[in-house]
C-alpha cells in the first residue's frame, strides 16, 4: 500500500525506538512528537525523501511520474534548504490544500488529495515531529518536467477536475474499527496511489479504486474482497500477517516484492496490530471488484504450452512440479493471488530481478537473466494459468519491457547493496567476510560459508536468518566485484547459488553437501 511512483512530499522519517530526540526537541511536547512519529510511520513517508546522498529526509529522491522526473524536497528544519522557514500553518495548508508556503500549487505527485483527509490535529503532530529532527543542509536539485507541465499555474485544471479539499469524516453507521481503517486506507496510507486501477497522478477518486494497477513498472494488486483477484479468499489473520511480515500462512498471497516489500519493512511492520486489523476490517466493507472477468479468459492449454518445458527446466526444482512450493521455504504459485493479478509486471520483475530472503523464505535467483524474453513470457503465462490459476496471457513486448526496467544486485545490473542493519553490518565485517569471500570459486562456497556463519550467528540474536542471508550475499557481491572469480558461471547464478547455500546451511546445515547445484543453470535447491 505504498505510492512508489508519486508519493509524499511532506512526510517524515522514523526514529528507531529508544533513540533520544535531538536537543532542539527537548523543550517540545514529547507526546505530540511521539504521536507524529507514529503517524509518519503509518504514512510510509521515509521512501521518497532520502535521495542518493543517503541523508535522511534531505530529499532529492527522483519520482518518475508521467509528467517527468520530480525531485523531492528537503523536509528537515534547515532554514536555507529545508522547512526551517515554514510555519505550522504553512505545513497544514500544504497537506490539506496542496499549496506551499509561497502560494505555489504543489504537483499531485505529492498525495495531498489523500492527505487533505488527515485531521488538523494529526497534521500538527506530524509537523511537531518534523521540527524535532536535526537540520540537514542539502539544496533541492531541479526537477526534469517538460513544457507545459512545468507551468504550475496550469495545475488549476487538474485541481478543478479532481481535487476536493476536506478532512475525513467518520461514517456514523460504521464501527469505530472500520472508521479507523478507513482513515488509514483513504487518508494517511493513501493506498489508492498504487492500488487504484485507473490513475491520473494524485487522483484519489477515479473508478477502479483499489482494484489493482500498474505503478512504475510494478503491479499493485487488487485489494478489494474479490475471491479470485483480491483478498476475498484470504482470512483476516492472513491479511494482517501479510501486512506485518510480507508473507502469510497458506498459498494465497505469496510474498511481498518491490515497493510493497519496502512498505512492509518501513511502515506496516511498525504499526500496531489494532491498526492493521482496522485496515483489514475496512477493506472487507469495500465492494469487490474484478479487473478482468475469469469467464472471458481464453482457454489455455497447459499440456502443450511452451512454458511447461521452461517451467520444468528452470522453476520446478524449487516451486515443485505441482506449483505448491515448499512450506515455509518456497512460496506456492498455485492459488497465488499475486500471480493471478490482471497485470504480470510484478511476476516478471521477480523472475528477472530475483528476491532476497524474507519472512523465512529462501532467496530467489534472478533466473530470468539466463532465459530469453520469449522463455520468460512463456513460463509467466504457464504459471498464471496452471494448477487452477487463471489470468490474462501476456501481450506484446511486456516481458522485454520488464527486463529493461529491472535493475538489481542479484541480476548483476545494479551496484551491490548496502547492509542497512548496523548490527548485521558489524557482525559481517568482524567475521572477516571481505577477505574470506575474495577470489572465491563456486566449488569453495560451502566451506567458506561454514567458516563464516558461526561467528555471525553468535553475534546476532535468534530470528535473524533473513538478515544474515542478505548481509552475507551483499558481502559476497562486494568481494566478487572487487576481484572474485565465479568461473564460467553467470553472475546471477553465482550470487544466487551463494545466497541459497547460506540459507540452506542456516536451515539445514547437515544437508549442505547435497545442496550444491548439479547444474549452474537452475541454481541450488533451498531445501
């Protein structure tokens, strides 16, 4: 429920629990600041205001919108480059009316069509939290918006057609829980920014609300109560668990990927159970919608489909011939509502870009990097229409477009990631991984991993297997890029094999010798 493409331009960043507030906040209302901290958590505001410099909330993150590239502003209270000269009233006006402190219209890339619903008291709490942060001096770089969209006065047309200011009002006929969920989904969380089917940037009320739609090359799925494409077949516990962890028991949801995974990590996982349950309660009241009619889909011959052979060669060793996956280790494809979304974009992006370890599930090799676009298209159609699944077949060059849009460390077409958790980074560094993984050949993966894991595990508390897998994979990437040797194995297979072997050794160290892949093409079995 995150607006990947065109999101917040005036939200905040989370402070880790237990971190003391800056000196500038010591005399402020600590309760108000704490409430503001939670509100910006619920709004998932961090993603769009930390740019390439890595300075939190200092802006310059690039939003790739339909009208051009918009760089986000600095939200720290710096007088020259941030919000230091703004007043509380200026901030409330920006949130509720989409007008900045100098009277300029804000682009609807900033979701004020949703934020207008946030109560004034909550906006003031957000403002108090932003004012409590340390100022960072970082000037906003110019956006790249072509004429006529760079003329802000032209935005009056959009505002007249699509924007209605006004705080959210509770439904007197709804329960307090449903009203709380509505406030979060329709206002603070601005879920429709990604999940609305029909989009004009920043419009919160077009037809197709929450029915699913493409956002910056990913597909945000249907989250209405439809039983096939939406969450109608999920239990409440499954939906809540998915929002909290990015995965859920059973075969229905699979795992969160792309922007939704980031939303889970940065926002939803930090919200209270009561608020997550309230969001689910509200979504249950929504009218079920379908973005396509199952009865209208063309017949798909899974037996003679070219994707059947591709699946057997590249996918079945992990996801199993029947598409059921491995419980707790490999997500099922059969019955997976994300796989059966109207748009195949997320499925394609995962095939091409892989996935890190998450919620106890094994990492996925960027297997599509070793396949042709036609093979990827064929196998995508196959998994979307096998084992009882039903979904539209791919059209045109959508697979090739997804390959061009996918850039990840696992695919080998993006820089190595950084280990974000300080304790994991420290444990990996102190293990000597940088040297141990340098010049490492695939045949030496297992003994080298075996030498590294005990020290790393002892330095971290239980339950950090995902972080260890992803942290060591990052360390391998950096070591290999600076002088490693994967032999004749393609990069996506080498790093995928390494990552899966770390996972396998953590889960089943007694089986490690049997987990080495028989062929470098398909990668190792995680179990």
